[in-house]
């Protein structure tokens, strides 16, 4: 069983640029969520996708957007990067069906984004 | 969003039991209590979850107070590999039905050899 994989592992961008982060969910999982973790803080929920539709969003501006593909992999896009966007971005997948209510989330090891 | 309160840090000796406390006085009747841990340079890892009854699995035990306003994660024999940040989380299904995890600051556990 392949776990959640994220790419790239590290990335350096300049303020104002755009970035795309990628996530492959665990086999059989149709729900993907993204979290932002600033240094020394707990992760914060950005949004969640279920069967290619966004079905929940945290307190993040519209320049944070995402996609989920038919194979349930996902992308996080951030436009107009700001210095405060520097963080670890975590992707998590879960089964997402009624029978798996409260099933654990499986996290990848994240992409470390540095904005200069 | 329901909140949890944990000590910032705790220390333990290797091979001794560790009791990590969590307060969640505003918990609602349908909130499950989840614990995740995050090892250095890794994403969070699921540990255990429960609703009302105490729970055991291969990693840990979860003791839930009768009024559900607090819980304790128990590591029966700490090893050096258990050094991590431990997060106590009330899984929020709310109106959006996302089941998002609301992380606090967590407890940093140090394990001494």
C-alpha cells in the first residue's frame, strides 16, 4: 500500500510568484485535504476536496486554490506569493465515505516552501 | 470550533509510561477525540481516537473522562522514537461536514535515555 506522497520536498520562490504543489493520495482514498504549518505552529486547515469538488475551506484567501483529479491526486496553487506564505504544506488523504466516518487522515511529509 | 488545551512540553525517561493530558471543556456530544503525533521533519501521524469509552491499540491507550471534558494519551513504555509533538484534536464535522482537524500547539515530548 503506497502512502501519501508530495512533491517537491523543498521549493524556493520569490514574492509575487505563483507556485503549484502536488500530492498523490493513498490508494483507495477519495478525499484530500491541505494544511499549512508555519514554523513552531500546528497545521492549519486550508481546504478539502472530495470526488473532485471542494467541500470545505479554512480561513485562507482566494489566491489559495486547488484541484483534485479523477485519480484523486491533488494540487495546491498559491498565486501572488507573500513572505508569510513560507511554511510546510501538508497533504492528507482519507477514505471519505459514510462507512469510514472518523477514519484517520494519512499525511504526507510535506513541501517546505520558502518565499524570499 | 471546539478547542483543546495541552501542556507545552513534557519529559519522560525511556521505558517508563507517559501520560499526556488534554482538556477539552467545550466538547460537544458528537465530537470524537483524536490524537496525532508529528516526528521531526515528518507529517502528522495518527495515533488513536475515541468517543466515550477508553480505547487501546498497538501504539497507545486513550483514557477519556466520564464527562468527556478531558482525556489522557498513555504511552505504556516510552522509547526514544516516541519523541515528537503530540496533538490532541476534536474532529470538527460541523456544518461543512469536512471532518477537518483543528490543531493546537500540541505537547512536545522529550524522552531521555
